[in-house]
C-alpha cells in the first residue's frame, strides 16, 4: 500500500494517509463512527452491513480514488469520501468525513478537507464549464468545530433544515381526506408508481436530483424499508400524494425509545392546496400511535416553498436539531 502525501498534513508522529482498501475497511469505519457518535450526538445506527449496502450503490464515486483514510500506528482514526451530482441545474461536489474526537483540533481534519477539495477540483475540470459548480458539506448543529473549520476554509451557509419531533401523547387534529381521495394498503405492483410519483413531486424542491435505478435499489435494500407503513392517497388509478413512513428498530433499541418516522411527505401538483399533506401526515402519526410509538419524527427544509415547516408545526412537531448545508463556489 502506497501512502498518500498531503502537503498540509500536520507533523504528527506515525500519522499516515492512505487510500481505501475495500471491504476490509468497513469495520474500522464503523468504529470511527462509534467513537464519534456521543460527542457529535449522532443518534442513528450504522453497521458493517449498512456500509456495505451504501458502497454497493454509490453514485459518481470511485472509493478507491475518492476516499482518504488516516491512520495512527495502523489504526484508522478518520476517513473522508468525495463525489459529485447534478442538482437544480448546478453541479455539486460533495464530501463527508469523520475524525475520532481524540485526534481533533490537531490539523488532521483541515488537511483532509483540503485533500477532498483537490480531488473534487480535478474531477470538476473534466466537466462542462457552462453550469455553476459548488463544493458542499452538510453539518448538524452539534458539530460546532466542523462549522468553524468550514467557515475558515471559505464555506458559507446555503440552506438550513430541521429535524423535528412530536410526542404521540398530544391530541391529533382533525384532518379528513379531500373528496374523491382514498388510502389503501400498498401493493407490490404499485411500488414503482408510488416511487416515481414521489420523485415527480419533489422536482420543485431545493437540491432535487432525479432518482436513479441505483438510488431505488439502495432505498429498497435498507433495513427500514417497509411500504406497509406508507400512507398513499389515490384518486382512481392516479397517485396523489404520500407519507412514506418507516420504523428503525435497531435505532430505537440503541436509543431506548419508541420513535416512528413520518418522513417523505409529498403531494403531486394537481392535488396541492387541498389539505392532503396534512391528512396523510395525521394518518401516519395515528398509525404509529396504534403501534405503541411514543414519538414521531421528520426532517424539513426550512425554506420549503410549500409551507412544510408551518404544516409540521401546526400538528405539533417541534425542532430537535438544526442541519446546515455549507457551500463554496468552485471557480
């Protein structure tokens, strides 16, 4: 294995950077996440199988060229990964990464960010110059040190989102389905139509990019994928809208809670402004109440053009965490 030389790496004894080595790295990547989750307040669960599923369905990313691993004495302490995608007519060059807390604030994170930028700039030079290009990194509000680092590297907030939670002990508002619409259990033969309808509904949302077959297969292979928990409205044979809820039992067990996710709330254009999103959301919450869940949760773009944040607040959701998308123009 040939080490990777970073020009701005800190002078830390026995620190080396190397490329991704395949499935043999998965377990150590999970260990880096486990070491970081308490201080960063990550409440989700990641297993080796989760990493494998993700890497089986990567888009516009070759991990053998687009990843970087940091080691001390042969033990992984950090990793990063870069990729690109089309979004709203822009080309977005994204990177993610984790560094175990014991090795933070020593210059390792900064060096790895700059390495990811160099890799993404190289990729960007092969792409058309006719569309706006941005470097991008998402951050949750508990990653204060990372936010400072990104700002120091020239990144600025481009968009904010919230994770929101609602106690199921709150009474549910009245929210009848609009006339001529009905909800029935999702059949296997309807899955593709529902997924395609949801993709269509999100076309006018910030950061949209069309779902690929690879995305769909990744989603359907997820441990929490369960269409029996979906609330989908139909008018005749037309899909009108849905709430594609899910339950992550492994996460609930790890956090000692009973939470259902009323996620992916959408309505196709011909059926908007009729109270359908509210009706489906209330139905989804009621379903989780019947299942014995103590809370429901969802995410929202705070600048959603259709008033999603107001809708969620109106049925009792409250902000739990803030998410920020940082961007820097790629000249």
